[in-house]
């Protein structure tokens, strides 16, 4: 009970206006304290044959491509470096709530993606013995809510298609990053190529080399592993457009129709360690099936069996809590972190990709103002981005972690309270969707 009470108290406090007041008082101190992480970084001279670029984006994932597309809105070109030989389209799907769709609409790809994926109407939550704990529609209390599951491959390919053919440089793995004497950032690639970039936007993922260079600690393992896949029904999938969750002790699973022929599924289990990296699809399929084999939910086993090998994944869950006055700021000079590179979070709130998209919009709008109007400097734009976004992502990261702890609990009493009180009596549509009611600061100013 103490754990559940603590979780609920944390959730209430992080969603209140108190966090904004606290942060506004503290944020101005963070760059000053965080600067100590960069004090040991030496500056080096650029070489005459260094390739010069105005803006380099490191990583062609969701945040990187969205940032590049967003900059195009302002007539600003960027070069995207991707270490792989092509887009990394492996994996299954991501959840996008109303705030994620707002971001995609802002860069002009929302409607194109909406036409390919089903809008989810509601949610059904069951216990592992099959009892329905709760169900409701996402629009029951707010008609503006929008939730869809989007194939990662389709999202990346759609974003990449909006860029010029030479905008993405593949097989460009970053091996070294340094600060040049002229203030530029020097990037050395594995093949020996050296770039001198006026601005670097690092979207290089959970294990970001740029974040490490800037003094961030490594993300922390959350104690859970998730198996994911995308069941394929060539003749059409049979499910209603709803989220289907099942909770057990130390284990949960769910499936969500993504399109007319595909259904996203996941299984989350507890593990004391991340374990070895497993990519063999036959092993992944077997492990996922073993976790839910005894459940009276035949749909899960069927979905796992119908999943193509290239969408099967196993991912340990990590996050990084950006404690005020302790964590470095997300920017150093004209280098800035975006998405998972800055604030990896567990998927328990369904906000990882949404927040990365939000980051991209906020950052590029501020950067465009600095580059086009010269009213503020790039460094000032990045500090403003960090201040605005920290107030958003820190509470969400903590909340996602604590929700995961509750949902993955193995304690019999806590699971009983979860299944008999919290989920059936306290969980409402607004509880699940309020974090999607994000409005960009620029949109707020335009209203006034």
C-alpha cells in the first residue's frame, strides 16, 4: 500500500502547477552548474580540409528526421548523419497520442500517416484470468483525443521522403566529437571524414555518444524487458480498434490493431538484469510465447505466431532522470540533444516518440528564429529549448517509471489493490490522456 500511495502522490505532484513554479526558479541555475561537465573538454584547431556544414543532425531516427523536415519549413537545410547503411526500419510500432499528431501536423505529414493507420476508440483492461477490470472510450471525456499505433518503418520512410535525396548521409558513424577553437563542433566519422559544423543536433538515441561527451550519465536499467511484434493478417485482422491490456503479477501484455492487416503486440516481464542481446527471431518468438502460454488469452499466442521475423524485438527498458541542479543542460555551445539522446524514458505512458517529436518542433522553431531573425543567438535559443522542454520531460520520465513499477509489481497485495481498486475505480479516460494535452509555447503565444 505504501508503494501505491507513493506512486499516486508522485503522479499528483508532477501534474500540478507546482512543478512549473519550482522549475522556473531552478532552471536558470542548471546551465551554470552543468557547465562543469564540459570544463575538461579541450578545444582543437579545425583543419583546412574539414568539410564545413551549417547544421548537422546526428541520427536518422524519429527525432532526427522530424528535426530535418521541420527545419525545411523555415528554408533551412541540414545534413543528417546515419551510421547504418539505410534507414533503421527494423522493429514494430510506436504509439502516437494527440500531442504526437500535433507535431506531425506541424511538419505536414500528419494526414498522410493518418490514412494508413486506425484511430483507436478505447481500451479494455483484463486480469490474467480473463476478468475485465475496466473499459472506456478515449473520447468519453475529451472529443479531441487521438490515438493510433504507427509502424516505425512507415513513419521513418514518410519523414525521409520529405527530404532531398542528399540530405541523409548513410554509413556515417560518429567516432569522435570535439570543440573547435572557432566555436564550431568537429565531428570525425569512422571512415576518417571530418566535419566542421556550426550547429549539431544530436538525435543519436538512448546510448548517445554526444550525451556522454557532454557529461550525461548512462541511462539506468528499469528492471523490465519488453518483447514486441507486429502480427500480420493478409486477409484482414479481426479486432475492434481498441487497446487490449492484460495484467498479471510481474507480467503484462497487450495488443492493439494498427491497420486493417496488422496488429501490434507486446509482452513486458521483470528481469534482474538486461541479459544478452538476442536477435534470433526463433528464440524471441519462443521466449515471448513461454511468458503467456498459460494465460486464457489465446489471441496473444496467435499474434506471436503470425508475426514476421523482421518485426520481432526484445528490448530492456532504460531511462534517465534529469534531476535539477545535477544533470547537465541539454546543450553546450551550439550542440544540443533531442529525444532519447537527452531523456530516454520507459514506454509506460506511451510518450517516448511523442516527446521526441515535441522536442523537434520546439527546438527547430527556436533555432530558426535565431538563424533567420538574429533576435537571439543560437546558444540562447538552445537554452530556451532546454528550459521549456525540461519542465515537460522530467515529470513524464519519472511518472512513466513509477507507473511501470506498479504495473510490474510481483507483490500479491499490491496487485490485488491495483486490480480491485486502482484500475476499476480510479482509472478514467482523463487519467490516461491528460499527458497528451500538450500545447506548444508558440501556439499559446499566437492565441494571445
